[in-house]
């Protein structure tokens, strides 16, 4: 199948949330704490911060995908910061791209990010 950036962002959002949830269930069994910890990492600001942690490790091709993802037209809440949302979307695009095209690279990047999660 031929995927586009919106496909990558859509699947990337799901994959990253599942990655975070797997970490969270290994930290606590308390439902309220699971939600609190998850939302700390699954939000636009946190995803923009995660992108900053990996940006230097990206190949030229991945940087191009990230830049195209950053410019993807999305609908956001009027109270949200559009620059932060653009970075978060580009992060989700990368996660989705790796999930659909290169799971070994996805695992490599997620391992890097796992080390930065409390």
C-alpha cells in the first residue's frame, strides 16, 4: 500500500501511545496513576520534547519526512500552540513511518526514548 503523511501520523499516534502504556503498566497497577503517567508523555509538548531528543540521530531521509510532517495541515484547538503541535505531529509521522516501513529502526528509537522516561 502507498501511505501518506496523514496515515503515518494516525498510526504513529496509536503506536506511541501503546509504547507509553506498556511502560506505564510496568510501573504501576493503580488505574488513576496509569492515566496520570500516560498523559504526562502522550501530549503535544512531550512529543515535541521527544523529537528534540532524537533529532540528531535522524538520517537525511528521516529529517525530510519529519519536515514534511511538521508542515502537515492539521486541526488543533485554538488554545494550543501551533508550533508545538506541528513538532508533535512530525514526531507521530516518524513513529508511523518507522512502524509501517522499518520496525527495527522504530525499536532502536523507542529504546532511546525509553531511557528518557522516568
